[in-house]
C-alpha cells in the first residue's frame, strides 16, 4: 500500500438524540445535532476525492467536499458560504432530506457501510450559523473562478418582477435564487405562515419551526417580499399577476390535497386524512392545546394507514398525544416501505407497532357515527408493479376485525386543481400535475412550475432542485428570451 494513501476511517460519528422514553412525551427535536468537536471529527473522515461522486447525488449541486474541508479546518464561516452558494435552506435539508439515497449513497465509503454523514454536517453548519447570526454572503473571485455557480451576493437589480406562488421548498428556493440574480420577487402564500409542507406537514420533533422561520428570514433578507393569506386562484389569478406588473410566475403550489382509500366507512368521525391531522398538530399547534385553541380528538388505539414518511410522522405524533397503542398498517413488507430507515427506527423505538402485509377493507362505526373497528385483510406479495415493488395481493378468506378509535389515512397526496383550473393554457397530466419541460417551463408562456405540483408527492430536496433549475431558466428568459427582447 502506498505510503501516502489515506487510511479509511469507518467510525462514523453517531448523532446524540433524546432517549425513546423521554421523547415519547414531548415534541422537542429528537436528534440533538453534532457538537463542533464531533463535526470536525466526522469531517476528518472525508477522503477529499479528486472526482467527488457525492456531488452527483445532490439535486442542488452543493460543493460537498469543500464545505466538509472547511469544517475539518475549523473554517465554519467558509462552510456556510460554500453551502449557501447553492442551498438557501441548509438547516431544513440537513434534517429532512434523504441523504442516504442521494449524496451519501454515492460516497466512496458507502461501500464499506460508513459513508460520510453529509446531511448531519450540513445541519451542523446551518445550526452554527444560526447561533452566530447571519454570515454576510460573499464569494471571492478566487473561490468563484472556474465554478459554475452564481455569486451568493445579490446582483445589480434588473427591474424585472417575478411572482412566486407557494412558500414551500420549491418556491423559497426559486425566490432566493432569483433575488440573488437581481430580480424583484414577491411570494404569495395561501397560509398564514411561510414554509408550506415544512410548516404544516413535518412535526416539530423532526423539523423545529424555528429553523424554518430562520431560513425564511434569510430568504426575506435577500429582498424577497411575502404576501401571506393570499390564495392565488381565488383572490387573484395568474393572468392578473402577469397583467399587473409581474414579468414571470413560478408555481410552487405543492400537492396538498389528500388521497383516500375509497372504502366503506371512510367518512366516519375519527377517520382523518394525514393532511388534516398533521396540519392541526403542526401549523395550528394542537399539541399545545389549550394554550393554542386547536383541539384534536384522538383515541387510545390509533391506526395509521401507509408506509411513507408522512405515516411515520402521524404515528409518532399520535404516540406523543397520548395513544396507548399506535399501529402502522402497511400492505407490503418492511423491505418495500418508502419511509426513511431513520424514521422507521425512531418510530419503533417509540413503541409504534407495524402491521405489515395488512390492508384495510372497511371501517365500522358505533351508533354515534364514530369509528370503532376496522376490517383488514392479509396480503401476499406478487410480481413487481410499475414502481418496481412487488404488488400486494389480498389473501382470500383472511378478513378479520381489529378495534380502533382513530384512523389516519397517509397514502399520498394529489395536486389541488384550484390554480390549474383557473389558468387558461396550463396543461395538466391525468394525475392533475402540471406539464413542464426540463427547465420547469409550463405550456403557458411566462409561467414555470416545480416541486410536487409537477411530480406528485416527492422529497423536499427534489422540490428545491426544481425551484433552482426554474430560477436559472427564468433569469435567462427575463434577460434574453422574454417578449421585450424580441
């Protein structure tokens, strides 16, 4: 072995977290984050590959080796600047993005089962900056030389105005990147708080709302204006935005309408969509009732139907709200679950029970119209379906009843048709998502879209990647291809 070859360090630094016994009874963040010493120790494991494959797995193109090198060298301000040159929401991404199937899956050390903890290091940098106060944005000529990225400084104002509809991860990213390029940006958000699914969908114990608000504040510091309680498609139409001073529109309106099972009894009291349940708990602070005037009625035996991160969030909220038993009902096996492994492990540690290869067929209510039982059927796995996962098939004669008093349906979401239905020229797919090209352009000139409204329910980081790509194309269009340039 060559004398100058770096020895592999496979001792991945664990992240401290609350004990299961403690966290079952509070909504405080489960993971406690790295200390500076732990972050530097983990950063030293990075091999600083000449051809870093980790960057290929990052939808927003963060310069991963250099920000890790900055941590290793104790240059935390440099780490902040390197990350924010590409990602305006690092505190969010470091907590909720599935790094294990993105950047970390490409790490050379992943083959040894110990990839660099890129997400945890990104979170550390964001939290370090939060404790210090905003680091002044600047990328030197030397740093920027030969690197295909915009300066993190806000460029000279162009006089062009862009309306961003939706303050979720796609909209916030698009708005920040356009502001950095010198455009005047206004974000229209239907809710009373900015953040989209980051605010209403993800629980406090996984993504503290203070982190979201801090990163929204950063976007606002770039000059972005926010119009809250503004329902585009109802109070104002996309056409009106384009006629009244805005040169382009980006639609980052998500896919916030719930899917249901369409089985008997789904309209009984005590049967929630995960959207309603999590919005009440997270955005409306039902977990702090009566301090916040948002009651939520939950029984003692809860069934959560679904196998994704939303199902894990709902199940873990139910535990904290005092349920005696919480069951996750999933029609496939654990190997097919789309939820992050970390979230499944956390749920198990907190006492959530998993009923695999099980599917509801109907809900039964009492004489007051409240759910009290659920009929389920056992499933077996057949051949793979279009998703690549083995298709579940009902086992004949296996129907049986289980007692429940609360059911939460977490089987996905669909786009709200409000904006597409009120905007002539916007083409949609049969699933209700907007048709866009590779740059996020819709079928309507001057209108872009990205995130869940174009893909259906997906990850935060993929939505951010779409917002970033659209911002780049909007900037080019405003400067080169818009009607005023013809």
